[in-house]
């Protein structure tokens, strides 16, 4: 099985629990699960590019993307398909070479166009109709990592993945 050349991910509802938390001063908070960073690491070790495309525009997500050194980061996006096609053009690939994980209505069109798609188990129920992979993990609970590992395990064993990361 050929691995995707690019994995694109939504953030809210995939890397987070979808909640938006505000304190009395108006500061916004998001909780990320560090398990998802291993998904990015696995991709890097296998030369699979990672892209974040999110409709939200916050410094919190930008900082997380920078910390993990994802290959592509787009926030405040309304048309995810146009951005995905732009990334594909840069990489000289097609949407068939892409895996995408999303969780809500604004992800449906892209889910239907990529070669492989998924959603966290707590994704919106009708999104699951389009998903090839439904993770056991919920958004914010390591769903991105599970999505990556599920894809990679079609070609590599757990032991090979561990060896890849540890060495």
C-alpha cells in the first residue's frame, strides 16, 4: 500500500475537544494532547508532509503548528479545498495523494475529494458517512495520532514504527 504524500488536518474537534474556553479577561484557551505530536513525528520520519487547515484564526494554534514544525499552516480558511489544492500544486501531487481528518460540516467537501479521509469518533455523526477511518479516540484525545498510525500500519508494523521513531 502506498502511503499518502500529505496528511491534512483540521484542528478544532480533531486536535482539540472542540471547546472554546474563555476567562473573565477574554483570553482564549485550548487544550492540545501531546500524543498528537507523535503523529507529526511519524509523518516526518516517513517523509509525509503535514498540513493544518483551520477555519479558526488564533495565535494558540499558530504557536502549536510552529512548535511542531508542520510543513503547511493555514488559519482563518473558509475554502479548505482551494487551500488543499494550492498545497498539492506546491508538492506536485493530487488530492488522491492526500489523507485528511476533519470533524464537521465545513470538512465534508474536502473529505469527499481526498484519497483517504477520517474523523474522530466524536465527530458529527453524518461526517462518519464519508470517513474511511473513524478513530477510537475523540478529538483532543489523540485522534490525529491514531489517524496517522492507522494509515501507516497498513504498510509498517508497530515494531517498525517504534524503531523509526526511537532511532
